[in-house]
């Protein structure tokens, strides 16, 4: 599984990671090993690009609920 997919899954279960992301999105994603392309896709909320980068075709990896942390100030 890609670093991005692992990061997104952890965001759903790890409250400390979510708090870190809200405080410092770029630093948190860098610490998770995300590439600049992956970070840009997350920050843009580009679900199609995220699916492409994670290799998701709808089987198993679910982006439902993903939107809540993409833009923490909204």
C-alpha cells in the first residue's frame, strides 16, 4: 500500500495524527513520507488524483469521509 493510502487510513483512526495535520498539514504529510504530488492532491482535495496515486479503483480503499481533513479551516 502506498504511503498516501496508509496516511489516509491513519487519518481516519489516529486522533493525534489529525491534530498534527490541523496544526501543520505540510509537516505532517512530509513526516508521513508523502511526495509533493501526493501532498498537492490532498491539499487540493482532488479525489480523482488521489485515487490515481493510491491505485484505488473503488475496491477496498474508500475515500468516503476523506474531505473532513483536506481543508481543516473550512
